[in-house]
C-alpha cells in the first residue's frame, strides 16, 4: 500500500513505496434513460440525482500534490453524466476543503453530511483520519486513497474503500519487486525495520520524520552525507520532495538516487531550480502504462482534457491521477448498490467486488472481499525524469511487483 502522507515519514536510504492502482469503471445508464421505478431511496438520492460530497486538500500543506484532486473527481462525474448517469440518475456534488488538517477533514465531513445532505463521500486528503470515526459511526460510504493512516483497514471502518484495495496496517511487508536493485542503490548501514528491501541485499541507513509540507532539509542533508547513504525516498508532498532534492544537491550529493513519492507532475517545469532538483529522480506511477501511452491511459487523459480545467496536458499529477479513480470507484459502488441505492447496499455490495482492473489502467487486480487482509502481491510502476521529460523505468515500462515477506512487518 502507498505510504501515508498524513503522518509524513521521510524514508531515507531505501524503503518500499507501493504505487496505488486504479479500479474498474462501472457500466452506465443510457443518455435519457427512463426514471421509471426510481425513487428517493436514501439521503442524497432523488428520483433523478445522487449527491456526492468531495473532501480534498484544496489549500494547506498538502495542496501542492493533492489540491487538484477535486476537479479530477468532478471531471469523472461530468463524463459519467454525459454518458447518461447511473441508472437514469445524474451525479451532483459539493466540494469541501480540509485545509490539509485533520480537524478540517472532520469539519468538512460533518458539513457535507449534516448540512449538504450528501449520500456518500469521495475523498483525497493527507488528513482524512480526522473524519473517519464520524463517517464510520454514521454509516457513510467513502471512496478514497489510504494515504493518511491505518483506519482504512481497521474495524469498524468497513465503509471505507481505498483505490488500492484491501490491506492491513500491521501485516507483513511487501518486497519492492527489485526496484532499488535496478536503480543501483547500495547502502551499507543497516536498519532491520525495512524488511521490504532485504531481498535486494540492501539496507536503510538513515530515516527522518518531518512535519507535513516542510521545506527545510539542510540538517537532514548533512546527516545523510555523514551516514554515507546513496538513495533517498521522500514520502511527502511535491514541495517537500523538491526541497529535499535541492538540499542534497547543495550538499554536493549530486549522484544520489532520489524517489519522489508525490508522483510525476508537470509542475516541475515551472522553473529551472525545480527541473534541476528533479533531474534523475524516479517517480511512482499508478497505472500499467507509466507514460500513459496505452489505449486505457489515452482515454483517461482525453477525459481529463475535456472535463478538468486544471489539467494542462502531459502526465497527470498526483491529485489528478488519484482523483479520477477515486471518483471511478464511487461510480462502481453506486452501480453495484442497485437501482435504488442505499448506503447499506453500497457498502455491502462493493465489499463483494473483486478483480477490478479499470479497463487496463491498473497495475494489478483490486478486490474488496477480505477486509483487513493484504493481497498476495502489490505492483507499481516508475518513470524517471531525464531533465526534459519523463521516461519509463525500465525502458519496457514493466511494473515492479512485490510479494509478501513472511515474518516481516509494515
């Protein structure tokens, strides 16, 4: 599962990052479909509409990576509506900002449910854990991504559905599928916590915890240099990843291999300093085609281009590439919940779904059948920024797939 942003860990040396996958698109109603037999079956559901709440880090520390997630979700809902909606109903939505805080997430959730009357929540936030207890108690279906904490896989939160599928916060770690060996990382200082890289004959040499959104990495760069590390992964938002890379370069560590957990983004082209910081860095992709060249990826990009005003072309950033599948998972849940969905039927029936692939976008099948259990493998893909563009790594674009390591811990 992807590392959390909410309680940000800068995993220095080498550690595992498992990129999220996308889920299958639901079949839709026909344009102009009859509303015969439809009725107001639940809060937020009328004969002609279904109202969804969107929770997003529109502002605050996490907005540099996640802030355009809401517009990507809206884009997917617009595309669904243009195709006829779901069983004759159109999707409507209301967006609320977390301000990248846990209290903001809770306030947003309560406002959307109690004041706006939404049926369900689609979220993309570094601090969603603040809203999770309220939404679980209220029985509100939620689709999102498990970026922020373990609540996605813990009882009684069976109402939470992550686009990464099932998982467990305390189970065995996944191998990295050979990624760190492939980039030539070779670290001598040991740390037994990072079981996921032992299969490559590697070990972690340093780790640092920093606040969400920090851009001060001067002291860390000195520690990194002193410990003799040669690879760094920043499990944090884009602004922090760029700041870490810049600090390492300023410390003379220009040959350090760096992984940006924030994923590829066109934002690094804004100035020469950011381009220099990102040059040679590796970025996790969340689709089977990391440079978005297969048919499923091209359809995804066409949808963003048509319906998302924030998308300016190129590879989608983290907010866009995660927001779309989060909305898509919401559509899947609405579809399987029946002609007149209830919150209970959404949760019950989506928990029966397995082997979702998002029509070829996902790096592996997603299922929700066994809540709180890890799937046997996790697959992820990477691109490398060569200074002018993103290129697949390896050149074949093949995903790295890691299996569970017996006796290890996440």
